[in-house]
C-alpha cells in the first residue's frame, strides 16, 4: 500500500508539473466556473482541453495508463479508466473540446448528479440514495428522469465508451454488498440502453465496499460511499479521428 501511494504521489506530481507549463492558458468559456446542480465551485485556471493537449501524444498515454492503474487497481475505477484512455497531444485537445461541450450539457440537464471533467473524459457520480431504496437495486421513478437526461446527451455524442460502476459502504457482508453493487450498476446501464443508447458502448462493474471515497465510520461517509459512478471517454473511432485531425 505504501509503495502504491508513493507511486501515485510521483505520478500526480508529474502531471502537476506538466500542467504548470501552461499557466497562461485560458479556461474554456463554455464551462462555467461554478455550477448549480450541487457539484460545488469549479476550479478555475487551465481548461481540460488545454491539459489534454499538454500531455503529449506518447507521454500522455503512458502516464495516463499507469496512473489509471494506480488509482483503480487491477480493474480500474471511473477516473482511472478515463485517465488510462488518454490520447494526449493535439488529438487530446480535440477530444477535450468535445468533452467540454458534452459536460456542459450534462451539467445543465442533470440536477441530482455530480458531473466532473477528468482528463479527456467525464465522470458522473450518483448518490445511491437518489437512485435506489436501501438494499434495493430497482431504480426509483425520480432517478429514471436523471438517467433519461443523461441518455439523451449520450445519444448526441455516440463515439464514446461508457463505464458504469456500483459501490456500497461497508455495512453488511461482502456476500451481500458485491452483488448489490453489480445489480445497481447494471440497472443504470440497462435503463440508459432502454432510452436508446447503444448497449455495445457499456461496460458494467460492481466493487462492493472495496473502493470507499469517504470515512465509513460516519453517517456522511457511508452515504458518500454508496454511489454509482459513470465514466465517459473516447472510443477508438473518436481517438483515430482526433489523431488525424478530423474531429
């Protein structure tokens, strides 16, 4: 664990160093500094588009892939999958512009989800309390509206892959939490597909309680850990178009 943390620190420092090389770059004006859907203030400074271009065609993919594995372990997480799919260079900048626009639309339409730009992709986080009743994997009626809005945006941008991950807190046993997280992730993917999103774009995983993002000893921490994360990132068709300057 110590060596993994050290490697993560080194890689994050490398990315911060690369990013600092373009401190004069401007933020994409299409993405507001702060949103109104409960995701909190947006950091100002260099846009994700610019950062994607800075990484470089070769170095970006290598650093992103290694960092993705460090963040996500063997199977990866939503953020790790996005970073691992980095193209970098001019192609990464083109992908970044497409993702900026898509993230803006998602933020505008989805009021009960956290939408973030990560690298050359988008990460969406749903609190499981919004989507499901306790210990259930049947979608609530209100959550269907949010997933429908997400699906409408996904259909407008067909050249992306969609990873859906389910997570729980550490209450109960792994024998219950693991399949519950899988069923919840699958329920979100299935409903998006029912709204017309191509099923071939989806990968679905469940991690039970193995990847907490908050302290499981507090009520607030447990609530944060009960979540569904979605990663949206360029598929091979988009990557090729970006690398050839056709995006």
